[in-house]
């Protein structure tokens, strides 16, 4: 048995026999020290043993073993070897954790989820022990899953195609950070075309999006590409904060303090075009917020038109700053230029988008009229208080 195999065996034994915290930390460290990415046979055997340990464990033992699996993947072990153990029981974990969250909130509906869990955990545990256990292991399983999915595009596509995990995770997104991170990974935009048009100046660019998990990342890279000398066909505006660029392009050297980005252009989906080919004033009380491309969102939410995701730039219209998040480990957000769009082509595309948007708006008008008493969704309501 290899050194890694022996270290894994020791770790599994310690977790299943109730080892102390310091013993478990030492055991995990020993596994990571023994790992050698060049030893494929030893890695395969050790990952299989660790995965078997995860499937046979529960509670604290399973949490530690899941985190060890994720740490090995982060160190270079193949994500595909770890995934079967991580996926095992994942949907049940998400469903149970959701039921636990609902039970806590039903007892104290006036509290936010984290506060409700703190105050109601013990009484709910007596009624729902399995669901409480699911809540306890939820974060570890999501963290291990995120480590795998950020390091394997093929695995990510396979999991996303099924849709089952994404659906099960949805009720806890925006409530549990680790679930939110896992959900965002599954929605990473990879090798997709993007069309960007500044409406008033009739200027357009085409790009290919790769490994982008947030719209803020996209916006930083976009500004870096299209802001500059107007004589060279670029847009006159303030260049992105250098710290923001470093955060996205070189996350290992990202500034300690969160980088901020000055937002010079308003971003709108093509569905926001009015019948006359213009965009509504974003300051208007009647503006349709669902047509905005929120920087707090993800590129996967940007509506496509004829096979390309489309962003329309408006303004500058209002001054605001947004925080620039550090990208996930192992991801390298990229916006690859595919060329400028000629004025005639911009006009042609906008005419087609305007016609399509007008048709959509007419079809949706009865539904919106019937629901005028419902408040519009805004950025302030995007992060919901409790699980659905």
C-alpha cells in the first residue's frame, strides 16, 4: 500500500472511531502531504478508499472525509474520481436540509434563516433528526462538489445536463453561501458567444465567454476591452480600476481589500428595446427591471438572440460602484475578442431585436396587466430572506 493509501486508511479509521479535532486535522494534513499527482495508481486506490469511507459514514466523520476529498481535488487529484462519493446522497442532503430550514422558519417566521436555525435547531432536531443531519453535512458536501466542478468542464456539463442537483439546490440558493457557490458553478458560461452593442453610438463587438461565473467579472473584462480612444472605435469612459482587473485576471494576487468598480454604462438585455428601437430611461419609475442585466447576477441569465447572448449598453446614466468578487479557484475568466460589428450590421441586428422584443412585450402585456398589484423585482429583493 502506498504512503497515500496508508494515510487515507488512518484518516478513515480516525473519523469513524471518534478521533479528536486535532487528531483529525493531523490525519487530513498527512493525506495531503502523502499525495503525489504523478502516482496515478496510488491516487486511484486512495480516492476509491476515501470515497468508500464517505459513503459508509455519517455526521462529523462524513463531513471530514468530504472535505478531505475536496482538498485532494484542489491539490490536483482528478475530480472524476471524487465525484461519485460526493454525488452519493447529494439530492437527499439538499432536500433534507431544505425541510430542516423550513421547520426552523415555521417556528419563528419573523427571523432570518441563520437566526432561526440557531434558536430552533434543538427542538427541530428532536422531530427531524435525519433532516438535521442533512443540514449539518450540507456545507461540506457543497464545498467538495464546488472543488470538483470548477476543475472539470466535462463533469460540470454532465451534472448541469441532468438538472436534478440544480433543482434540489434552488430553494437554498441565496440563503446558504456554500449552496449559492455550488449553484453558480453549475451555471458558469463556457465558450459561448456574446454580442455587445452601445445603442446610441451604434458600435458593436463580438466576444467568446469562457469560465465566467458572475456578470461583474464579465463587465470588468468588457470595459477593459471596449473603453479607450474613440478614434480607434472604442468608447470614451473611465477605464476599470486596476485593482479590479488584477482581481479577475490574476486572482492569486488580488488585493486584500475588495476591489470596487465604477460603473460607466447601464446594461440591458435586448428584450428591453422599445417599439421605436430605444431603451427606456433607467431612472423612470415605469422601467421594466426584469430587462436589466444585473451585475450581481450571472452571465447565464443574459437572454440570447439568434444564438448569441446580448448586452446593450446605455449611457453613462448614473454613478454607482459594485464590488468585484475574486473568481473561483481553478477558473480563469476570459473574454476573447471575435471582432467589431459594422454599423450596418448593428442597425440590422437592432431592427430584428426591436421587432422580436415588441412581439414579446405584446404577448406578455395581458399577464402583466393582471398582476399589477405585485411589486416589481429589484436588486434589493434579489437576496431573499427565507427558503421557498
